[in-house]
């Protein structure tokens, strides 16, 4: 086969432009009469000029196919995540779990740590199943569950005008009643058990102490007599306490100026 270079001349592939491409690839700058194509080593290693557009087209098509597959994979992941979220049962409020460990070398604020936040029933149970039971905590430790955005301290603006319903347990109750009382308290909060007065709930705290453990539900307005007493009655009933047992509500303002044992109850049920 003979290859004649020149504008419009036939090439080995039957196309003049392909020959001009061969000039450029071999460094030739003028038309030349060549012998048999097989006798030109420089051209033997070159791809057929007509094959280049085909290879380019295949490369583009392959890249487009890869992008489509990646898009389908990402869409499937988004749909799976949406399905997982849809299958969960959202709570009315988002809640934050806090943990306090009494390290006397640190300030009170430094000892308080945010554990995590959750907003579905499934995430609550996953959390509760993986943390240590309150009865297993060492003395001086606290758990606190508060609505997202409220910190478990009197100084928080949403707490400072409020107070707490306080349950004090005897030492022997740590291994018989403590965990049940605390779990029921948590369920009262996240389940919005107090009806229209659930909006007054700020959170709950459990204190593990050598002299006796305490559980308290915090509300935001100590002067809201109707709301506070309704919450106290429902809470007492949910804990299964006897009618003979009296629990008291203390305003944070009073607790902050007196020791807990001397704080006067504002309300009792």
C-alpha cells in the first residue's frame, strides 16, 4: 500500500486530513512521497487517524456512564436516609442529655458536659440503652435531661424564675426504685405527659449522693400555681407514689439562698 502526502490526496485510511495529521505527528512539514506504509516505522506505532475520534467518543461515553452511576448511587443513599428518618417517631421537642462529675479541681461549669441530643423516640432508647444506669454512677455524679437550648443550671434565663418538684430517696432505694423512677421521669418529659403544661417543663435532674439520691423536675415559672400543681399531681401518679407520700416544690430563688434541706416548699401534693 502506498501513502501519498498532500492536500486532498488519499491516505492509508482513505482521508486526506488524516495524512496531514500524520505529518504533524512525525514532524514532517512538506508533502512527501512515501513507500509502503509498513516500511515507515514512525507510522507503524501511530493509531489510525480515523480511530482517534472513536476512542475519544468512547472515553466521553464512559465518563458520562460513570457520572450517571454515581448520581444513581447518591440518590439511592439519600432515599435510604430519608426512609430511615421517616420510619422514626419524632418527639415534640429536641432534648439534650448532660452529665456532671464532681471533680473538686475544676469549676462547677467545667464539670458539666453535654453528652448528646436527640429528637426521636428511637434515638432516646438507643441512648438510654448505651449509658450507665443512674444506680451505677459514683457519688457526686448527675444526669440532666433538658430541652435543647436550656442549660441545667439556675442561672439560665429559662430556669431562674422557676423551681423544681423534688423526690428524695433513702439509701436503700438506690437498688430498688431509683432507676425506675428516673426512667419514668424521662418518659414523662419526652412524652409530654403534662398536657398543656408540658410547655412549662425545662428538664429533669438526678443527683447521686452518699446521703441519699434525689430526682427533680424543673419548671420555668414558680408563680404559675395551676401549672406547677398539675405537673406535681401527674408526676406523683406516674411514679406510683402512695397518697400518703408528700412531695414538695421549691423555687430556685429560695434554693439558691438556702441549703436544700432548709428550703421551704412553695407547693406540696
